C-alpha cells in the first residue's frame, strides 16, 4: 500500500513547491488535484515535475470548482480523464458524483462517465467514486446510493474518512463494505463541530491531520492491512490543518502523518506511533479540563 499526499493539501503553493515538500516528507507519490486552470496547461509540465523530484503521480483527482455551473461537472470529468492518460504512473482517477443522481445534470454526467471510461480504456486507470459530505436530510440513504452507483457502473470506491465520519458512518465497517471494490483512500481526521456550510466545515473541521480529531484512523489502517488491501492511500488535508503555514511546520506535519500511516499498515506494529498517542493524550486532557 503506497502512501501519497494530495497537492490539494498545499493548494496555496505553486505546484513545484508542493512536489518539493511532498518529496522531503518522503511520501511514495502524489495525488494530483486538478483544477480548471491546470487542465489548460500541458501535461508535459507535470511530467517534468515527476522527473525532477523522482516522485510519481499515482492518483489524480478530477477537477473541482467552488461553484460549478451547467455541465461543468460532466465536462471536467472528461477533461480530467484525458489529462490522466498523459501521466504514465496514474492508477486511479477520483471522481465526485453529482448531488442528485436523478437530475437532468446527472444524466449529462452519466454520459460523461461513459466517455471517461472509453478514454481510460487500456491505460490501467480505475475510476473511483468518492463518498461526499452529506446533509442530515440525505444521510440515511447516502451510502446505499453510492454503493448502487458503483455496482451499476462497475466503478471503484474512494473512501474519504472525514466525509464518512461527518456522515456518522462506522469507519471500519464502511471500509469492510467497500473493500471488494476499494481502490483509494483519502485519509484525514475529523474535529467536532459544524458550521452549516460544507465549504467551511471542509476547511475547519474536516480533513485534519491524523490524531487531531476523533476518527479511529489507526484501526482503519490495521483493517486495511489485515485484509491485504492493495490500493493507494492519500493524505488529503485542509490547508488550514497546518496552522501557520511555515515550510518547516508543513514538512514536519506531513512527515509525521506519513509515519503514522506507515505504522498502521506495517505488519510488526500494533500500536500508534508516539505522535498519535500524544495527540490522544492532549484530547483526553482537554476533555478532563472541561468537566
């Protein structure tokens, strides 16, 4: 199981700086977060970064927009598939399904999904649908709808731990349900709190460094190890998770998070590394102070 870092975790930095920090933290590779702007640039620029830093792009996240309009979700999926085929080490393309799978926009997205599958044919790249943040109204059926979509369209899963936690899904149970088709994991922690805005929640409460929240991430990693999971795992973190974004702080935090992941999937270790244990003690101390 290879441990990657998403460039979306460092989205305020130029792409070469992202690669430099990810390389310094000794990740196994990169998950490239595509943007509409990056899609307009030649893929050769990204391949040059792979060579320069000896750091393969193993996963690609389909392009995201803050405020998608019209057929943007569908068009970006097709463009992301084309871009992915120009990167020789990519094994998985992460996609976001539409919020309403029965809408007219969803029908256009299904057509784009067919196009993307045709484009990726023969390239060894799997399409993996991600579980997204859910509202209280659609929470009861969200997992079942995703599973039905994956089965009907012969897709794979990307399990996002923070999204699963915010939906109040049992993380280990969900992983075991997804495992037969699990291709990729977005690993991050989840802090208690809810603002009412998915964007604000994503930055402040979701996608925190391992050990900075309440999710059983170490147990999840051990479950994946015990089931001999062969897919990829990516640290997908909020840019705010690093606190004041000094390079030394980012490097240290990424290195510790990567070490945490590797300790969970290593066959000889049965307990979290000391950094995770110290986070646990900090949380327990904080809880006792408030009683």
